[in-house]
């Protein structure tokens, strides 16, 4: 009589392969954490002011550790200015028709992103604008982050047109368009956030397209 074949080795927690995390799930968790931190920050600032709000308070309110806050945002100003549209805006710019004038492409993506922001997070946009007007550190950091965004968009324009990635005309055009967006936003904030922000941006870009003749 033949001996029965040996039983297969039992799989234990030590031998079972570790489940691999879903990259998409991991990114969604990161996004939820970023949003939770940002919303807690805005809530605290609205209750007690910008200067009185600390990273430790933000961490406690968003149920994470201070080190986690710093892992996502280098400074408090970065939390205030954080938004999740930059990758979407860059991708949208790359998808615009190849023959479309660059300024028209920039006009489209800027106004589309702002329209979406107003529709989903209008109160945060208004609070952010107030802080840009009232807090010099936030305004200075906004200028820095816009410079980083300008590089991404100039690269996208250059890739779309086949020009050199460091093309000066692309950089100047993007910087001018984003500068117009910055000044319109500040003007809107300085004047009680009254008026149609989208229409004001179109007006500024029309002036830019017309050669800035007064």
C-alpha cells in the first residue's frame, strides 16, 4: 500500500504573502488626509485667527500627528494655499487642441478650474482670498507656488507645440496669465469679494491679449 502524498504545508501569517496595497486606494487616502488637514485649518482660523492657529492644533483637529501634517505640508501657509487642481489643470492644458492659441488655452483651463472651485469650495476660496489680502506670509507663499505652477504649465505648452522646454516666450506668457489671475484675485479680495470673479479674469486676460494698452 502506497503512503498518501504529504499534505501541503500550512500557510501561516509568517509564510503567507503580504497583501499588496492598492495604489489608487493609497492615493485616495492621501487625498482624504490632505483635505481633512486643510478643512481643519480653515475651521480653526475662522474661529481664532491665523496667527493663533498652531500646527499642533491643526493636527489634533484633523486627527493626525503633527509629523503627518508636516509630511503633507511644509508650512502653515502651504495648508492655506493647498488645492488639488494643479495636476488636473496641467493635464487639461496638454489636452487642448494643438492649434489653439496658447493664451486661449490658458484662459480656458484657468476659468474652468476656478469655476469648479467656486462650485465645490466657494467658502474656502473666499477665506483663502481674505488671508492672501491680510497675511503677508500667505501672499508671499502664493507668489512662490504660482512660480512653480508656471513652470509646469510652460513645460506643457512647450511639449504641446514641440518648442524647447525652456522656451522664453512660453514662460513669459504663462507668468503673465498667472500674474493676471493673482492680481484679479487680490483686487477681488481687497474690494469685499464683490463682483463676478470669472468675468473679472476674462477682462484681465482680454487686456493682456490686447497688448496692455491703456
